[in-house]
C-alpha cells in the first residue's frame, strides 16, 4: 500500500521518525485498467457443412487480456477490402462483414463471432466503447481495434461476397431480365477485310496479354488463310472463329472439324451458315450425312454478323456432338466448354461483352451463372451450387422467367429440359477428355460418359476461371457483390 508521510502528531501514530510522530493516510482506490485484445491469440476458421461443403461464414475467436462481460453485441463492427467489380479500374472498396452472432467463450476471456461471409485477412474488428466490461465490471471507455491475422486474399474475399448482381442489363437479354434492351440483329456477314482486321486485333491483344505466343499467332493466321480450311469453312467470319480457337481450351475443335480426328474418321464436309438448319436448332446443329457418312455443322443465317469471338465458342461446343443421341448432361458439359472459351476471349478483349447481340448476351448469361456457382473449392467458381449471400439464385433480381436457377448446372439443365432433351448419360467422344484436361489441368486418359460425376471434376478442378480471372470477368460484366 502506498502511503504519505506527515510531520504532525496524531493519535494514529504508526511510527516515529527523528523523534517526530507521523500518520498514515491511504490513497483512493486505483481503477483497474480496461482490457485489451490479444492480437496474437485471434483465431479464424472458415466454416464448412457436415459433408465438407463450403459455407458463407467464418468463426472468429478473440481473446482478451482479462475476463470480460458482453454488454452490447451491437457495438461491434468488422470490415475488409474487396475489389469493386463495378468500377472501370477494379478499384479497392471497403466491405462490411456483418456479424450474425456473438458468444462469450466458456473460459470467460474470449468472444466468438460468427460472420455472414468468409473474412478477409487483415480485416479490422472494432469493439466500440461500452461493448464489453473488463474483469472489474467496468465498461470499456475507448474503442478496441484489432486486425485479423488470417483470412482470404482480396480476390477470394471478393468472391466470398457474392452472389454477383447485374448492374448493366445491356450486357444481357430479356430471356432472364425483362428490362434488358432488345438484342442487336446480326443477319449480315462482315466483309473479309473487316474480319481480317478484327482477327489481327484479337490475336495481338492476346499476345500482348501473354495468353498467346507469337508462334501461336502465326499458326492461327495460317489456319485462317489455309486452302483446306477455306474449302470446309468458306465464310470468313466463321473461319476467323475457327482460327481464334488457337490457344484456348476449344482448340481441339479445329482438328475435330478439319481432319479425321472424330468418330467418322473423316473431315467435316462443311461448317457454314445455312437455311437448311432444322427448326429445332437454336444456334447450330451438327449431323452425320446419311449418304456420305460425314459430319457437317450448320449455323442459322440470322447469326452471320455475330462477332467471331462468340461464334468460336459454339464451334467448340458443336465439336462434341459427333454422335447420337444427345442428352442434358452432354449439353451441360458442352456449354461449360463454351463458357470457358468465352471467358478466355473476354479476358483478352473485355469490350466484347458489350456487343449486344443474341449470342453475346446468351454467353454473358452463362458466364454470370458460372461466376455465381462453385462448391468444392468455394469461394472459387465452378459448376455446382455455391453458398451465395442473399439467396440461392445465380441471377439475382431476375424477373423473367420466375424460375430460380441455383447453379450453372441447374440453369443449363432446365434450358434443355424445356427443349425435351433426355436426362440420361451419353457416351463422350475422345475430344471431351481433351477438353476436360485443358479446363482442369488433369491428365485423364480414355473416354467417359457425360454424367453428373464428370461435372464434379469441373467443380473441384477447373482452372480457367481462376480467382483473379473471375474477378476480372465480373468487372467486365459490371457485376456487383453483396
């Protein structure tokens, strides 16, 4: 106990110093200091379901220097920084991490926070004055601030803050968003000179981005000008589409269509626009001729003016339809190949998403569905249901049709269910294995059947829509996070 020494005598004399009496007077009781957060003891856990699937939530355990009492659970805030996918330069933006629950730890000196999304590394946690009381039951009088030592990087935190919501309906069409503008008609094929100029610009953009080598650029232009290619693909726009597949996951389609690398062991007879396309085909159809036994792919003539970058995605798609019958599962696989090629093309030339044509807007919808899907590697994108913030719908705020699509797989399946495609498994041609390996980085051999089990390889292994690429693609489409 501290004391003060007085020189005057007193009845309460406790000592005599140099013959003089002194008295003891106790000081007022000192207040205990407010508690503090022990930064090194903060623990962060990303939550999963009982089956190991991802959950859009984290558990953050915070230890304090003293035992504490929770006074007001509303006086806490947590936030991190994400990419603003609606800004032209993908600027950084503060994102609130909502705290859905606060519990006091059993040992008395901890608080356990549950959040509405997975947290960002370096996210800031603030306990405002009065949120807790320290071990002496004194409410804190200052704000306590800490940074989370673990968590997601900026790209993954951005993806963990989805579902992505459309902010510019001009990129989409009224098959899903009734307020989207009418699509631009494309009945006229561009001149060969225009096509050549556009193809060179596209290839240059990919070389400059480092996604295409100069040797691949030379190969692509050689394909475009090759006499054999021209004999099978006479339309310059479609031929540019074929050439542009070089360096993408759709590149194997070139060999399938122009050589004997398909189940008929013969090149296709023709790949062209034609009025002979059957009424049931929406974009194109690939059939075996009953007389020659050879394949051909025909596109609807109303699509002749579509950008070759989007026509290329359908060439990759059609290269899978080299036998009968077809099925929903086959179409889901083919559409994901199509979307992967589209993603690569958009990354090379982001402005292409704004062309406003039928096929561009349809591919944008598929890409949006993919960006709002993905379970096995959550928050990475994929093909199966992702734990989305705001509800399980890959097209938030859609008003046409009223159907909710829970994932990329669900969206495509329902499209083909409506077209009366069967739901069974069908045999996949050899090119499907090549496609799958290019998308996932695997080294599978042999053939397989189109099945839901095969889709899981896309969900747990796809590498085309990386975290960074997914954020860039969301930016190209001006999709906002929650």
